[in-house]
C-alpha cells in the first residue's frame, strides 16, 4: 500500500500559470496597437491584395526576420495562387535602436524571374532597407513588383519610397512585438508596443 504525501509551495508560487507579457514588461513598454486591431487590419490588407492580383499568381517575399509573423497571418487570408520566399536584410544589430550598415543576404530567395512579386517588410523607418531591396529585386527580371509594410514610422524617412500597402502609420518611437524585436527579444508579442527604456 502506497503512503500518502503532500507537496507544499510558497504562497506566491502559481503552478502552471504563465505570466502574461503585458504584466511582465508593463514598466518598460506601452501597447501602441492591440492584437485585435492588428488582426483586423491584416484581413483588410489581404482583401486589398487579393483584389489587386485577382487571378495572377504572386510570389510574396518576406524580409527576415521582422516580417515573419505578419506574412504568416496575411497569407492565411489570401485566396490566391501564391509562392512564399524570404530575403535577409537588416540594419540593426544587437542592443541598438539606431540603424547601421545595411546587409542583404539573398541566399533564401527563390527564382523570381518573370514573377509578380510582393515584397513584405515589418516597418518602414528611414526607407533605406526597402529602397535597397526594391533595387535588388528589379535587377532579377521580375514581371512586377509591389511593396507592403505593417508599419510606417512618421518623420523618419530619408529615402522617398511609398509602399503599395501599409498597415499603420505610427509615431517616431522604437516599437517591438508582432515580429519586431529589441536585441532579438519581444518578437512573439501579439501586439505592437513602444519600448520606453530602449537605448
């Protein structure tokens, strides 16, 4: 016969109860765009994109890593014949909030010759990244090229480029969540938030 036993835990210990990100980082960030509003806007963008491409096959190229969540949600609302590819491009490295030297890695890019391309990025900041990628894609013999961003930061553009699709215009602040990171953290958050203590 097995003896009975009892486990005791400290008063503040909560078994199998995860701490919500909003509670954990409440002091360091302020939610700018709630998750529900993002999802609603993604559906609207998908309808616009589907209407523009209609029966034409489209290849959506996501700029890694920030566009990953945006792209994944968007394509699930697209009733189109499409392919998905990626390109690596970044001007931020580590714990910094200021753009540095732009690096482009095309190793993951599929063959885009003769294809209708939608280049998808997470945020339009200075415009340097998107402009450089557009120039790169235009050298590859694409049939057409459009661009889309989840966020467009106001008052930051150094290069004039107008995305064909924009989710939200936001103020000049460092934001994280929904794919955007600070030092490779916070990408998983379902909302977009201003990181107040970013240096």
